[in-house]
């Protein structure tokens, strides 16, 4: 009878990931739309379901479209932001919060604008694409919390600043806009120092965020990927989990004990 001495032959991917988390002195999570799908928020590119398979993002999510036809922009985004405001975090968000609470996760870098990491209890969250938490006047810069934005809409369905009558835009990064400089710099610094970068629910295809794993790898760190569907970094990952993110992260927590 042959006996294997290969530990990977007797452990699950979730157990191997748990081992990497235990060993790492600096683990950072990078999350994308896939982590919020179990909360009822569709992702962007899944065939037949993703947001961008149903509407041209250049017409509803580009900064030029906002300025050119602000009414049409808000006709699409106003109900969407209202929907996002009511969503609650799922167990995958809570798993990352639990890892942070245990001292096993330094921070979460997220491409999502839905605020769900904060709702789940994560304290160190870098929102590289902005957040629906606030909207700002494009003229005077006045900022309005999400629960005050609805009162800003005029009879044409455009959110207007009460101070200067300028157009109000959600504080999310639209196509054609640069990412917030402070957020992307912090994200880059975190990834360069990370011994383990845990990518959850991201296709890792949208730049500049898609370049962050390269920073970790170039600095000698490891990459773990938990997402459904292929990514450009699959071959470089030390461990790859492709099941439902809620199930996979639950299994990782169980393996950590």
C-alpha cells in the first residue's frame, strides 16, 4: 500500500488557504462585484445577468454622459442607488470582517461602491471606485450624505445643489474619471507590503485595480483567488477556490477554527 507525503493531497483548497492566512504576517483582501452577488446585487459581466450585458455603460456610467444628459443618467442610476442603499452584507463580507477582528487581515481594498464591507464591520476599507455613501456638487463641491440626496431632485429628475444650483453627482468613479489618488496610493502600498493578497469575487480585469496583484507578486508575496470564472492571474495563484464565495470563505473560517 502506498502512502502519500504530499500535504496538498490530503487537504482541501479552503484548508490550504487557511494555512496561508495563518502563516502570513500581512494579509490584504481585494474584492470585486462577485462578493456582493449573494446580497442580491448583480455583477457587471456575467452573460445574461451582468449589468453591462443589459445596458451600454458608456451611456449611463460615463462622466461625459453625466454632463451631456444628466436627466438620463439619473433616470438609470437613481433607482439603482436606491436599491443599493437597502442591501445588507452577506456571510462573505462578514467573514472578512471576522478575519480583521482576529488580527488576520490588515485591510480590504474593494472595487465595490455598495458600502457593504463597512456595514459588515470591516474597519480598514479602501474604496478605490468611490462609494454611494455621498454625492457632491460638481460646481461648488458641497457634499451630501446618501439619505439627503433624494430631496435634491428637481422636477426634471436631476439632483441639484441647493446652494449654487450646480449638478450633483454620486461620489463613485465613472468611466472616463481617474480613481481617487489617495485611495489608489494606499491600495498600492498595501499590496506591495502584503505577504498574501486574497482576491475575492473579482475578475481582475479592470485596470488599474487589476494591476494590484502584480505588485504583491513582484514583492515576493503570494496570491490566493476566490471567485467564480477565470482570471488572468489563475496560474500565478498559490491557491484557487472557484465555488460560491460565501461557502468558500465559511470553509476557510471553519478551517481556521
